[in-house]
């Protein structure tokens, strides 16, 4: 086993890890959770928290 074999195995492992992350991110099971997180910036409660934190920083 030489260096090129090690590089090939490493490339394969990184590709498998990448595909696993893509599968995890795009699975239907997590779609609702990610949609909720994506729309959280539009929540009214979030605006209250932001306003309170800005007031705290301005003190």
C-alpha cells in the first residue's frame, strides 16, 4: 500500500461523507424542520427578541 492507494481511499471516504450529508439535508423527514428554520426570520416573536437585544447593546 503506497501513498496513491491512501489518497484513493481518502477520496472515496470523503465522497461517501459528502453524499451522506446531502442525503441527510434533502430527506423528506427533515423538510418541515428546515422550512420552519428558513421562515423563522419572519416570526413576530423574533422581531421582539431582536429589538430587545438591540436596546441592550445600545445601553
